[in-house]
């Protein structure tokens, strides 16, 4: 949630009620980033296999390094997205925080 949603410290909570906040200082962010990136890529893989969809993930890490995942090629999926003219769903951080799954 955000401050506008009544969260006084501006940090959101996930479905389990855990707080999300930027990790400051030390090497903790590197370990967290690598684990969460792997988890995100694994979920993308599972979604592509189970649902037969095309996926491309592009992540710029806090260190500026580019990380990519695609079930085909990132270029092919991104080119398809850039030339797509049909209906689309686009979410940003605020939109994801508002989504409630059944």
C-alpha cells in the first residue's frame, strides 16, 4: 500500500502482511536481488510452460547490470509487443499493489 492508501510509512505489504522496503547498505540487497530475480524468472518459466504464453523479462539490477529471461528470444517477444495493436493490460507498482486475487 502507499501513503495515499493509509499506510503512514509509505511501504506496502504483500498478501501475507509482510512489509516491502528498500534494503539499505551492506551486501544484503545483492543476495535478496539474486534470490528474488531467480524466483521471478522461475515463475515466468512456469507461466510459459503451463499456459503456453510468450514471456520476456528485462530487469536492470541496482548495480546497472542487465538481466533477461525469455522462453524464446527477448528480441522476438519485445518486437511483437512493440508492434502489437490489440487490447493490452499494463500495470505499474501502484496497480500491482491494488490487485487482489480471489
